[in-house]
C-alpha cells in the first residue's frame, strides 16, 4: 500500500536530476562571465582599473615564479624568502594608498568642474572629465609611491620574523650580544637587564 | 603658463577619445613609469633599512633594481606587439567565435578600443612583468650583487672589530 502512494514521476525526477542540471550550470557560469565582460568592455578601462590589474598580478604570481627561479642560484634561503614576501606586501600597501588617494583626487576634480574652475571644456562633458580623472589618478599614484616604499621597508622584517623565528636580528642593533660576551662581573655596566640576555 | 598646460591637456584628452592606439599606449607607458618608480623607491628604502641583515639587504636592493629595469623593457616590447593591428585582428576573430553576444558587441568601436587596452595590459603587466620577469631576475640579481659587491674585503674587517657579535669570546658563564 505504501508503494502505491508514491507518484509515478518520483523515480524519473531522481534519475534526470543530475543529467539535466549540469549543462544548465555550465550555461549559467559562461553566461555570467560573458555578460560581465560585455559590461566591463562597454564601460571603459581607467587608470584605476589598470592599477588593480597590476596589483592583483603582483600579489599572486611573483612568489611562485621566484620559487621556480631560485633553483638556478646559490643564494641563501632567507633572502629568497624575503623577496617572495616583498611583492604581495607591496601590492597590499599600494592598493590601500592609491585607492584612498585617487578617491580624494576624483572628488576634488568633480567639485572643481561643478564650480567652473576648469573652464568650459570640462563643464558638461562626462567623457572629458573621465579622461581628466585618469590624469589626476596617475599623478596621485606617483605621489603615493614613497609612502608605500617606507611602509614596506618598515613592515618587511617584522612580518618575516613573525613567520620565521629563526631569522636572526642584525648584529649592528643587537646590543644584547655585547652584554652576552662580557664577563658576568661587568655585565651590569651595559645597562641591560639580565633577563633580556 | 597655465593656458599652455591647459591646451596640452585638452589636446591629449581629445586625442585619447578619438585615437584608440594613443589611448592604449598612454596606459601602457604610464604603467611602465609607475612600475619603474616604485621599484627604484623600494630599492632605495630597503638599502637603507638596517633591521635586515647586510647580505639579504643587498640582495633585495639589487633584485628590485634589476626587476624594475628588466620589466620596463619587457613590458614595452610585449605591449607594443599586442597593440599592433595584426594581433588585435587575431584576438577579435578568436573572441567573436566563442559566442554570438560577444560577436555583436565586438563590432562597436568603443568595445574594440577597450579590448585593445585590456589585452595589452594583461599581456604586458600580468604575463610579462609578473610571470616572466621574476623567473629571470632571481638568478640575475645574485649575479649582479656578486659582481658589484665581491664577498671578502679587507677594509671591512677593521670596522667589524666593533661589532663584537662576530668575534664571540667564550667566557665561563655562571
């Protein structure tokens, strides 16, 4: 009696589930990509989008390629680790700084165009304004380069020591070694605590 | 002074809108200049940083410098080759075969311009600069470092006397 209650299409639906769904999924994914590519291609490619492509490439690929290229050298492992970390860190910092700076530049350009400081060439023309924003974005990214370089050189050794504890502190700065090599009678003269030694 | 700058900017903008080759080339040259400047600035800052050990600091400095100059050349070569009309026609032919929607949109002039920009950027910035160049530069930077800074110098030993860490004396600790 229980078998009679089951509808006739039950088994057919179960069997057809996998067969009909897969090509729909593939169609959906390909259609999604094609629609988005159309939108991107119609909208236009600015300086900011080229910057984002640049930073995405910088974050993803160079560490792998450095690993591949490191087999042809006799350089230390630590220096290669440093160079592997360098590119993604730089990409992160430069993305943050350039996006922040270009947003400020674009707002400034919009306000100046509305008030009429830039002349009639930019007053009511969106195409001309967008090209002017490209120039402002380029100049602002040039200004952001020294800030990112300082951030990178400040953060690189700190991040490296968090990943690897074995990397030594350079000998110029490590005054504890000076205290370590003294006789214990004169050790208090250095001013270092004994616990730090 | 300001009027002349304004005229040049207006001329540049009108040319960018009308000429697709010029617009693609400006994006490419700007990315080359940005990359070179950032690499030189990074090498300058890393060369000064004394929280990294001397050998590694020197390696990073020369790595950044060589990557900057080699990538500039590679980007220019690959990007200008992709912007050329023959390669553009080849790309648009192959893209239009994939779907009918894309084939319709690719006939517009604005879309062709954007395809030129995007393809040149992907080929030059991602393929050449970030995949090919680091693979070549890692052995090249160590060679340059060895040629410019040979390892053992007699004059450096005088300075190292004050760095007591190098000459560890074995006293009896308690």
